[in-house]
C-alpha cells in the first residue's frame, strides 16, 4: 500500500478529532439524566409550552429522563410541558444548574411523561388542534441534529416555539442521538434508521385535523427529513394529502452531491423548500473534511447552484448570533427565529411581494419564508429565478 493510502484515513481521523475539539470547546454542561424533573413552584409570568413528542430513542426509566440515546425497538411517544421565564433572552436557553430549577429564572419542566402509544399521541394531537382557533391549526414538526440529548432537543424546541411566537401545535421528532461528539457515525446511522418513523409521524400529523404540517430540520436532522420526504414521494404521498406546508432545512449536514440526487428524485416542490446556509459554519466545514472533502449543503459556497434544484436559499452568513460555531443561527439569532415564526403564523395570508426591478411579480415568493426573511438586512435570498438582497 502506498504512503498516500495511509494518509487519507489519517487526514479523516484528524478532521474528526478537530470536529470533536471544536464542539467540546463550545459545549456547556450537558443535561445527561434527570433534566426533565418537574417543578410545581409558582411562576405566574412564565410562558407555558406543551410539546408532543415522537421518538426512535429507547426508554430510560430514570426520573426526569424519559428516553436515552440508544435506539428503541419501536417508536415511542411522550408529551412534555415546559415553562419559559419572563426574563428569558431570545435565542438562549436558561438551563438550571441542577434540575428542576427555578421557574422564575430557568426553563423548567412542569408536567409530562411517556404515552402508551401512537393512539394516545394521535388523540392528544387532535385535541390540541381542535382547541385552537381555526387560523392556528397548523403543526410544526422539528427534527433536531447531531450530538443532541433528549432533554436538549425538548428545550431547544421550546425556545424556538417561544421566540418565534408559533401559535399552532408543536411536534418534536427526536431520533436516537447519543449526544456525544465521538458518535458522529452512530448518530448518522440512527438518523437513517428513523426514516420510516418520521414519515409515519408526518402522516399522523397530516391526518390529525391540521391545516398545514410544516417541517423545521437542523443539521443532521435534514438528512433524515429529506430522506423521509423522498420515500414519501416514491410511495405516492409527496405532499401528505395536500397538508405539507413550509419545509425549512437549517444548516443541512448533507453531502451536496447526495442532496442533488435527493432533490432530483423529489422533483421541484410546488412550495419551494427553504435551505438556510451560512458559509462560516465551522461545524459543517469540519464535517465536510470528515466526508472526504465534499462540502455540506449548509456551508456550500454556490447558492445559485442549490437554488436551481427548486429551493429558496437563505444565506445567513452576515447574521450574528450567540452561536460560536455559526451552526444554529436559525434558532439563536433573535430576528431570524422571529421572522420564521411570523411566516408560519401568517400562513398563506401574506401578500405577494412585488419586485419591479426584476420586471415582474414573483407570485409565490412573497408568501414564502424567503420572501419574509429576504426583506431583512444582511440576508441574501437566492430563488430558482433570482438573487434577492436583504432590504431590497
């Protein structure tokens, strides 16, 4: 074997070590177990959010934990209510140093637990939708990324729901991530194994009385999401009975060549997907090195090439957030998460955005997330038809 043959795995190994060091340097104390122990202390000004949960994780019987990072034999279900303190800073999660925390200062679990199965999950989803006003009967399914513990997925989604002002019913799909930087390959295989369960969760949501079912995926969760949508397309259920709404792919950890083949099989969506990229995403730059030097979609340099696949590319490179890796701007940049929520809240009621400088009306663009976020300074949106600079 030549020297070069030895160098390739060494380089990939060094890249993996680099990714682990970067993530470890930016990590806070992890809520390994017991993070969801409930508190019933009063906090009258706190905001309460109930999250409906479907998961491929194995159950964990330890108090306040519910599910582990191992793969379950079947899909599990839960429902958790979390309060957000009045002093909450948008984009942040105020973790307690030890559970359950002070509801006047921290994100705190108030109630919840494991459900008996899909039937109880479905009944709860239907009841939550029926209790909302007609205009607020959308479902938003969030699919988290790599290196995410169960409690982290729950609290991050609560932060997104709270800061965005989303008024519909939030559903968390959480797959079996071990929440360890050394388990990148395990996490990737866990995401792949969860495709059928996510597809089924979307089917259940679409049949629950929802007006629209929106999807928000982050990082490695995008691989799972696009694969589930791809297989639904092959099965003849491309838009889940006409219920599929906005699809937001934030910082996708997908090889760009793989994404191209996925989108070609899906075909151009009637409602373009929204791909949030940031060319300074340090986590995805390192993931690209691990993946044989192939760039990841979320850090890809050529927005127009991605847009040609029939998606709106929302470039957040110039947006600042509290994320040192520049990998979670969609959730941690307050203006972006607020606009995301506004788009989902308004649904199809948004007016068409006129662009006289292009010589025509972009009839569908004004109703899209790209049309809303693209009006923001420091954001560049590339549609299949044009490049739109923020504020234009």
